[in-house]
C-alpha cells in the first residue's frame, strides 16, 4: 500500500495498522489482505464479486474490518458482501469505502451488503464513506444494505459521509421479527455540486419490534440532498424517524418521511426540521472570539458529531 | 326542499333557515336558490357548470354560503367554482357538500374551487363533507382547492369530514406571495370500509410567507387513510406541517409529509404521529363511570373538536 491508500484506510476504518480480529482489505478491485479467526470466517463468494462473513453463534466482543479503498481513477465495481451472524453473537463490523480520484474518469463503488442476524444477536455496524483527490472524475458510492433481524436481535447502524463523495444513492431495507430492534444514525455532509440520496424502508413485522432512524445532515454550496424514510408498522410495534438538516448557501434539501400503520397497536412518530444555523448561535460564538466561518464550522461539527 | 335536504343543509352549512348575506344553494345538480349582495356578486360560470363569486375590495365582515346537497341516488357531477376576493376584504365563505344516498348507484360530487385572494385580504373558508342514507350506493366526494394568495393576504381553511363519505380524494394546492399566510386545519374521520386521501402542495414563493398545515384524523373499522403534504420553501419563509392520527380496530393509515427547502432562509418543520388511544386516558374516563365505548367516543370527539 502507498501513502494515498494508507490515508484512505485511516479515514474510512480508523486504521493506522493491521486491525485486530478478522479483516478483509479490498484495494482497487481486489482483496489484498484477509484474516479469518476461530469464530469469524471470511471466504470469497462462489458466484460473484464479494465476500461472505460467517460469524459463529455465541461469538462475543469480536470485530470484523472490511474496508474498501480505490485510488485508481476510472475503476467501477459492484461488490456483494453477505454477513451471517450466529445466534447470541455480539460483534462490531466496520465497513467503509474511500475513493481517491486523481484522474478524469469517474470512480464508482457499489457495495451491496446483506445481513442475516440470528436470534438474540447484537451487531454494531459502522460504515464510513470518504473521497479525496484533485481529479475532475466523479467519486461515486451507492451502498445498499439489506437487513434481516431475527427474534430479539439488535442492530445498531452508524453511517457517516462527511466529505468528498460526489454522488451517492443509499438504499437501506430492513425486516424485523418479534422483539428485534434497529437503531440507525446517519450523518451526512454535502458540498460543492454533490448529490446525496438516502432511502430507508423498515418493516416492523414482529410483535414488539422497534426502529429508530435518525438522520442529521448539512448541505452546503450548491449541493442537493433527498432523505426518504418509510416505516411500516405491521403489528404491535414502535417506530420513530427523525431528520434534522442544516441548509447553507445555495443548497437544496428535501425530506420525505413516510409512516404506515397497518395495525392498531403500531405506534409511529416522525419529526423533521430543515433550517439554517441560528443567528444567535453564531453571534454567541463570535463574541467568544471566533470568526463567522470558524463559528459555523464549530456548530456544524457539533451537529454531526 | 324536503326533510332530507334540510337535514343535509344543516349538517354541511349549519343552516336551519335561509342564511344572512350572499348564498347559492345547489341541490341535485341545480342552483335552487341564490342571493347576491351589494358587495358580493354570484353569477353562473359562462363556460361550464358552477359559479363565480366576486367580492368587492374592502368588503368587511360579510359571508357567503354555497352548500351543495344531493339526495338523488346515482347523480354524478363536477362543479367549478371560482372565488375572486378583492383587496382588503375580510369575509367568511362556508362551502360543503352533503350526500344522502338511499339507492344502489354511486353518488359523486367533485367540487373544483379556485381562490384568487387580493392583497391584504382575509378569508376564512369552511368546508364540511357529510354523507347519510342506507343505500348500498357509494357517497363519493373529490374536492379540489386551488389557492392564489397575493401579498400580505391571509387564508384560514377549515375542512371537516366526520361521517358518511365512502371515498374522498382531496387535492389542495396553494401559491403564496410575499407576506401571505395560509393556515389549514383538517379534521377527518373514516369508518366502515371508507377510503380517504388528502394531498397538500404549498409553494412558499414570496418573502416572509408562511404556512401551517395541521391534520387530525381518526380511522376506524376497516377504513384506510393516506395523508400527503408537501411544503416547498422557495425563499425566506416558514412552513410547518403536522399530522396526528388515531388508529382503531383494523384501520390502516399512511402519513407522507414532504419538506423541500430550496433557499437557505426557508425554515421548515414537520411532525407526525400515528397511534391508538392511550390506555391511561380510557381508564381515567372509565373510573369516572363511562363505559369503554363511551370513553372512546369522548376522546375522539375531543381530538377532532
């Protein structure tokens, strides 16, 4: 790996060195390093590009890193990764994609991730997207996440895209069985002429299942964002979705949440707010000696933290 | 008018007798009574079915009643009514439609209402929909409301559908100029196998325009409701939309609000909640001596008041 690849790896996976636990590092379209452990097996998908991650029932406090980095301009790839998480496991999965594009051709990574989460398992899933490079070629990422949560399982999903992704279309679909719980925290910033679409479809199928989908975003410059989230309550269940967005300069933001109650015991709530940074907040920080630009940066970084 | 027609008139317009001010009463497809006043002129539309209501600039504290009643089973009609409200006027407009269907054929009234509201004018617009009759024929109402609000004008719209409408598809569109304000309160109850769709599209085009769209609904039995509301903030403006729904028995409810900020000074907020009547509320009223059914009725009527 060269310096650019190491920087990407640091940005998307927080990795300065080879991680503990299982990992698979994909660089410019190929698996370049991989390690399985006694409880976590990583194998190639037999039929298409991508990997399968098999986590044994009862695996506790282990982690899997599967970062993807691309530094070759013009590379376009679709990768299918499937996660099989055994009953009662408790694991952390760090995915993420970093694209450095120094050329004129578009670089694109579409990662299709499927999660099959066993009964009573607990998964923390972190996904970071990052772009860099001075080339005029676009950096494009279209992640798809499909989640099947078995009874009493829990998934906590944290998705972050702070900088450098020119175009993204995110699709997230989840089905929850009885007692299952899904918590999503999405943080997104767009700048320049970037476009970002984010779409959630959550089906609360099992009794006492619950979902909490929170999106926080900042749209700067000429960028454009669309947030759509659909929660269906199909039985006794509870769902909450929230979208808070800060709009700046000439950006445009749409928020389209959708709640569907198909059962009398479905309790569903939604909130959304779009607005600019409050003037009082800026003035307060400026009286403490910050410039207006510094005050804005501080507010934004607090909002996206 | 017979007893059924008089009852419909009472339900939709609160009229026990001929109203004060200007009015036009439409019954079974025809204008049966009409009165213009010195400031308010009602004339037939030259080209299609319906009327034009011309209100002189500066008209103060006057009212117009334009109820529609249908008691003949199988009648289907589309009626176009245009309201021209002069600058600085301050008027109340009571519309509404009552259908009594004692037969097997569907009765349908589609009222397309356009409002051209002059500068600084103030309009209170009340629209009630009501159905009755034991026939198996459906009672269908599809109201369309198109609103143009000139500078600094204000429209307050109250729309109520409490009982007896089998199918309704409501479309409301509004364009607001600088300083204009729109306040909408929708109250809706569906029962049996009724279907109700309600759709708002509000364009905040002028500086300091504002909109507040509130929907409260109760869905009972096997009924189905869809609430959609879209507020676009195209300049410095503020918009709020709220949808609270009570679900009962085997009903289904969807709420799809949409906020679009096309300008950095657009401040937009949305809230939605769908759920059943809280158990504690029921228990509290039942300890006061009400049956469960009575307690439910009391909570619903308070919620829709």
